[in-house]
C-alpha cells in the first residue's frame, strides 16, 4: 500500500461523456483571472507561436493533421462553461485554417498585424475552438504558420502538439529550429520548420 496517486484517470461512459467537470489548479486560476478578478480586466490566458515554413506550407495537409489531432485528443474539443466548469464536446465541426496568400512577399507590417490580431482577439474559452491557426504565404516558396492557443487546454510547452502531428503527417520532417526573432509584444518564439 503506497501513497495516493497525484492523478486519477477518469474515462467517461454512457451519459457522463460530455458532462461538465470542475476546473483544477492552474485552470481554476485562469478562470478567476479572466472572469472574476477586478484587477486582470479579462486577460485571456493564451500563448502564440509562429513557424517559418521552408517551402510552401501544404495547407490542406496541415488542416487534415490538425483535425486528426482534434479528433484524437478530447481536450482539444473542450470549452469552459459560464459556471466555471470544463466540458468536452462530443463532436465539433471540421476546423478550417485561414490562409492569407500574399504578393511575392508578405510585409513585416502584415505579419505584425496578424500577430497582434491573434493575440488581442485570441480564442475565448467559452466557445470552440480554443485555438486559432493561420497561414501567411510569404513568397512562392515560403510560408509562416501562426498558432494561438488558449491555456485552458495547454500550458504552453513548445513545440505544441499540433507541430508534432504535422511532423507525423510528414508535413515537416525536421525538428524545428528556434529562430533568433522574438516578437516584442508576444514573447513567444518563432520556430523555423
């Protein structure tokens, strides 16, 4: 007889699938900070990633890999309810990645505007999806993949799960290299793929 385990795995059965369950630990703190604290002014907990894609990103394949990940990992179908509970949606629509095709090269201003918009208007925990993905084709042979994820479903250990699924789908066979570029307002790395 040993010590109690830190976590207990609970598997939903029958009517319990999709039933709300309590937030725990850091997710409860996110909820208080977002909805209940007079000091945080609704600060949405999220993290932004960006990858420079060597070659043009195959948007349909990346979208298929992202949707396969959503189907496989229940937490990626989660929402936070108004009463501070989390709920796994049994089904969600197919996620569509926004693709922004630019002239020969996307301007720095355009990329900054995309980053700023995604960070300031990022995914809210009360509505699915709790992530957003966009692709900016920066030239005929290069792309930028932008990814913003709400921390209610991931506490930001880069590179996130979507990149692992993209690698598994042979979209980017090499490990990402950290780029020296850091967004001054986001503080999240740009990854080169």
